[in-house]
């Protein structure tokens, strides 16, 4: 019996998608994959159905470098609603408690926010995608099961109040620049608890992820309209380079003979490494003609070892 033919075409690069509200990150991934008729794709960090904004989708060889985006800093804009708590910490969850928060002031919110900057400990939400014994926490939460979670260290680089609307359920518009693994809903819940009134995330928008900014993102609606009845190649100009998830790494250009040995999985010596990094640092590897080889690690004695390479086409 013959092998089943693969669905889709080989597509390589990164699509910077502006995810709409109301669908999961995986739904958005599958829609984009079908539009590009791509045989391999993966997203780089989940966004809840409630959330909108920057969702980088890696196609083909770019999936090999998606970890650099998972590890990257993120930026969010969010609306926190005070005076109410929900099961999930956001507007999609059942209401657990309501309080009159009309006495809450902008000054009180600003003062409480100070404790959430810098390196802090955060307990992941039960509605996160973290796994417990192979099961995502959100699946357990939907079954009414709660498990103990260890607090993890995260870093909040910026936490700014953009606007405040008083009332029985005041709203705060905030902007957060944070490290990987940060849960905005947990910040809202913890801030509401610190203020004694409770809070949840009413709206959430990711404005940046690693090197990518929302100004360059495109919607599924725009992609669908552009594609129309045309071939999927019509959309390929939206793809960013395969190496773009790793642009935070320094670039090392190798001569062709060194590139040959790197492609065979061998370390090569290149004294340029001393100018761009030190032992243990990762670098992007290119040939002199501009071809991207992959990512390598500086070892000892001026050598670089291949760690993740793109396949030759």
C-alpha cells in the first residue's frame, strides 16, 4: 500500500497575524494554514479566544525557530474591570462575586500597580495552557478540578495606566511589557485582590511579540479577501524570513567551505565569533550569498557548532 500523499505545499516563513476575538489561537492557525495551503505550520504562544492581536505563525522551516518567539518578551493592552471576579479571570468566565467598587480611585490603582513592576512571583491561572500530568490546566478547570500550582518568577518591565473610568465597576486601561510566561489575567486578579475589590480582564490585545509589532500584522479577513479564488502563492509576499524569529541573535557569515561542514553537522572555526559573542552564546549562521543556514552555538577556541539547521531545498 502506497504512502498517503501530504496535504498542502511547502511554505517557509512567518506570518504575522492579527488574531480576531472569538476564536482560539489554534483556530486562527488552521484558517491561515488553509489559506496558504501549507503542509506544516505552528503558532508561537497561545492567545485566548477573548484576546486579539499579534499571533506569529511559523510555516515550514520557520517552525524550527519558533522557540525564540515563545521565549520572547510580549506587550499587551488590556481593560481591567474592578468590583467583580470570574472563574476564569476574564470576561468569558462565570461571575463568582460582585462588589461595589465606587470608592476606588485612580490614585489607589496607581499606588497598587507599583508592586507589580520588576521581578515578581505569579501563580499561573487554572485557565492557562500549562499542563498537569499531561492535561492542560484549562481542561481540568472546566471539569471543576483545581490543582496546586507553584508560583513562578516573571518580570514586568513596564506596567502603565493609560486611563481610568470610575463607577461601581471601574475600568482601568493598562499597558504591560512583560517576560515570557506572564498571565495578564493573573495580574488583573492579583491587583483586584490587593485593592480589596476583585478584578478580571474585560479586553486583551497583544500589541507586540519579540521583534514583531502589530503595525505589520494582517487579519484573516484581509488574507481571505486577497486570496479570493486565486492560487495560495498570491499570499506568499506576506511571509517574513525564516530567520526572523531569531533576529535577536547576532549574525555570523561563513565562507562556503565552512558552510558545507556546518550542513554536515560539524563544528567549524571562525575567529569572527570573538567579535560577536562568547562561549555558550547562540548566533544566526549565513553563507556569503545570504542563504540562512540556521542557528549555532559558540563553543571554545573560536568554534561554532550547529544547533538547529534549515533543510536544503
